[in-house]
DNA sequence: CTTGTTGTAACTGATTTGGTTACATCGCTG
DNA sequence: CAGCGATGTAACCAAATCAGTTACAACAAG
């Protein structure tokens, strides 16, 4: 089971908006970079708009960032695209037998541990800013140009 | 997107085998505690067998642990049930445009970061032994008995 | 030989995902 | 003011995955 590519696509889009900030970034153009369908891009951008990370010029089109890339963490993006419910990365089996001592208590025990595991993962995302991604990306682009 | 309940079910099963180690633990009996179908239990036990965490008495049936519960970590169980491929918790979108500088490089940049995030999560699982789960569980059972 | 259990295959319905078509809406521009 | 290009959204689809279920051959013990 994998976390939906919506998340990595969203990071791709935002990095693109940052690096190509002069361009007219239409959904079709972005879709060309991601290699997907423009509607998929618009759906993701819709979620990023709700999270107030981007705006779209009405009528003429084209998306752009609304925040400093130092102010956006990967966790913000991850939350924006709603790819994992808060505290529910791990699925529990519903209704274990309350008559069984193990069944009655296992969920509570696991919940604490698994939330901690999920939090550790999300903590890493929180520590990485879009700025860092763009920065590393720009370095790679620069060095591959030579 | 959630990680399959196979994992939490597997932990439930192993904790049960440890706590009720005198009982004749058939798949049907275990299914009664988990509240699922015996075949689901057998499937999970099949994976736990491959990982050499349990054995099943042939013919007469009944599963039992083959290791000390201090020697089994939640990560071992998580790997046994094969619920997330190694290093692939996050799905990337295939074939971003190599002509686009961002498309050509974004994957490599993200991979490093996302592997780190996944590793952080799995590290927490590695630090928790089945022993710890059983221990907390036994405490809860004891206190709820009063 | 009968009984109880396992291992496995096969099928199901539900859910999610990503892709696609279609279309109303809205600014810009000629 | 009419046409063009872009957006937002609904609707539908195929593929994948899950968990549940039925069915059955194999096996050990009594």
C-alpha cells in the first residue's frame, strides 16, 4: 500500500511554480512536466488553493505561489492534498472481540505506538521546506547543465 | 490511504499467542478474538510462518510462537506481512518529463527525503518489541479486571 | 475411518486511484 | 461583443487492493 502520488505530484507542481515563476503556468503546461492529464493537475491545484498555497488567475489562467517557499513545509503540502488522515496511517481491524482480554485492549495499546510512528514520519516532512527542495533541485539542474 | 490492517491483525495474533500460550490456538479461535474470518487469520499466519515467527502443528492445528517475544520487533512483523514495500511508502508519478528540468530531477530529490521519512516511521516500529506490547497489554488487562 | 484443522485457490463487493471526456463559466483581446 | 483559451467540476472508466467468503484437498490424531 502506497501513499497516493497526489502528494509527490503536488510537490512537483509547487517546485515548478517556484522555479518557472515567470512562465504562464497553465494546467496543461504543468501536466506536460508531470506527464499526466491536465484535469489531474487541476484537481491537485484545487486542493493547494484550499490550503492557500497557490492562487490561480481567473479567466486567463495560470497558477502561482502565494507564500514564500521558506514558509511552506512538505508537511503542509502533505496535509493539503489530504493523502493520509490525521493519525490514521495504520488501519485497525474494526470491532475486535471485547469478550477476549486481548481483543478488548489491543487497539488502545497499538494506537499509541502507531501514532508515534506516524508522527515520526510526518516530523521529517515538517522539517523540509519547499525552499530546500527547490534549492537542491536548482543545484542538480545547474550541475546537469554542464 | 491506509496501511492494510493485516499488520495490526498480525500483532494482535502474535500477542494472543503469547498471552494464551497454553490454549490450542486454531485459526477459528483466533478469528473469534480478532473478529474476522478464519481464512484471513490463516493467510496472515502463513506470512508469519514464512518469516519464522510462528509455527503451526500439522494435522491437529494450533499456532505457537517460535521466538522469544523480546526478540520480535514490530518492524519484523510489519515486514513479515509485507504491507509496505521497502522504501516505497510514497508513490511517485511515473515518467515525469525528462525535457523539463524540474521533471528530470524532482524524483531524485524527493526520493532521498521520502526514504528518510519512511525510515523514521519504521525506526519507531523497530524500537518496540512484541514483549513491550504484551507487557502493556497485560497491565491493562490486569487493571481492567479489578 | 472419522473428525477437526490447515493451506490455498477462487470469487465477491467495496473502495481508491489516476485517467479521460464533457461542459459551463470567466477574462482577455481583437 | 464575439471568440478564444483556461479553469472548475461532474461523470464515468479500468485497474488495483482489501477483506470476507466458499470450497476443497491434505494431514494427523483418536
